[in-house]
């Protein structure tokens, strides 16, 4: 039941927990090495047991981006997915991959029965605010929401 989407040599696919060693370097880049390998490995091993999936963005065999997907049901949103730690390596940014990633996420989540996407982003990350507005998200306080 692999849900895979390819464009040029870029592929989007859900990774399994065996991919944790390849996910960690990207998360360290995303967080500016805020956490050790050991802490991240431990946390990701736990996350994979807690309604979490990880979307990988691959260029050929190389993992160049990740996005966590948290699934839950909420009284105001129904079954929902929260994209988390959305990251594409800087040298691959500006090529429309973020748009394609969120097209994939919307299709994948809708196919799983989700009614909405919601996410959080840092107040100072204004580039992400513009990106999420362009993806159809609305600010509810500092919380983004998108109907599917």
C-alpha cells in the first residue's frame, strides 16, 4: 500500500521507521543541530508508534526533504493531519517542490479519510506564512487550517 508520486527524478513516498538514520541528518539541518543523534533517534522511534508517518522527498536515491504527518481526530476538524517539520534542503528550494509536496499530502491524507490539514509555523518565519497562504491555509490565531 505504498502511495508514491514521481515528478522528473523527484519522488514523494511514505518512509518507514527503517529510514530513521537517513531522516535524522535532515532534521538536524532543519533544527540547526539543536538535538543529538541519540535524542533524535529515540524521539523518532517513539514518534513512529504514535499516529506519525514521515513523508520523504527523494532525488533519485537521495533523501532531500521530509515532512512529518500526525493523524488525529478533533471535535472541530474531524479526522485531521498536521504536517510537521516541513523541510526541503536549500539547494532544492524554489523549484516548486513545496507545492508538489503539499499536493501529495492533500491527496494522501484525503485518501486516508482526513477532512482537514492544520499546522503551526513560527511567527518570525514570514516566508512560510506566504507559502501556506498560497496553499489555501487560513490563520486561526497562529494556527493554520485547511479544509480538504
